């Protein structure tokens, strides 16, 4: 498992270093926004994060959210040394991986998204098969919510090869998009030709299976869990159960 973990992270690091150098650090407007705190640093994966248990899992799931929505605060940004110049790609990557590791996939949080992720993880596990997971996002950078169209264009629409490359490197058995239909255009730009198919008992807008040659057969898209709470706990449990039935 250690060798597999190192291989995954080494490949991710190569991807992230190139991305930071060319897409982020090479864009003065983005760097200015990152330094003044108006936009976030990019959300990058540390595959060894303990609460996900991804590398040790028998069945691996990658969850894909919308945007990170301020995944660390100003004090953490300053302490990590990424609040001002100079900003070298290698040290920047180390800082972001450490922040991902310390956040530990929201293990100490009881917000709707982390509750739902854990419900699906637990519902997919059996006595013989242990499920593990990681979390990434469609939008790599945010402004405490969806970024401006200009930032979205530069960082995501032109450069969302980073998401498809993460999925290819991590090679999960399933991908669960927690993004809702209003973000389907980003999935389609990342995976051109994606087909969204109906799941019996649910409207396609609220729950779809996604078919694409570069995605696992077990790939689904549902609304973000913040939406589920308005539908009530019974809906959330029914949806999690339906997802697990597809993933098993």
C-alpha cells in the first residue's frame, strides 16, 4: 500500500507542480487575488489523508464538490507562508498538501456535505469490502463561493484537465459528483460527450448516472448535500441508499 500511495502522490505532485507554475503563478491577476485573500488558493489532494482511508481501501470513491468555499482561513494562509511573495511552486504545493492533510476531509465537521459523504462511504462498505474516499472539486479556486466568470474561465474552463488527470491517476472504482445540474456544463467541458442517464425513482436533474469512456462505470451526479436538507432526512437517506446500490 505504501508503494501505491507514493506512486499516486508522485504523479499528482507532477501534475500539480505544472499546474501551479503555468496556470496559477503564471497569472499575475490570480496571484494578486490569492495574496489579498479575495480568491482562494487552489484545492489540491493529499492522497494520504487519514480519514478517507483511500489507499488502504478495497473500493475507492472520489467525491467531486462544486467549489471549496474557503477551505482554510486567513490565519492558516499566513501560517502556511502563502499570503505573499515570493511564491515558489514546490513550497506552494507542500503548503497546500499540508492544509489538505490537516483539514482531514472535514472529519471534525458535521456539515451536510461531510455527513453525506460519510453516509455513502459507510453504506458502500461491507464486512468484506472496505470503502475509502477522497474529495476534490470542479472549481479549483473560489471566492467564498462560485468565482467570477473571469477566474472560472482561466482556472477551470481552460484548465480542467487537472480534474480528469486526478481521476485518471487515482483510478477510483466510483466517482460521485455532488454538484447538481447547474454545474453539469463544467462536467461536460471536462468530459465532452458525457451522457446523463435517468435513475429510476428520481428526476434526472436530481440524480443521474454519467456515462463517459474516461469515467468509471459507477459515476453519478446528485445535488450538493446543502440542497438535500431542504428535502428532509428521509430523502437524504433514500438518496444515499440509492447511490450505494449503484456503487456496490
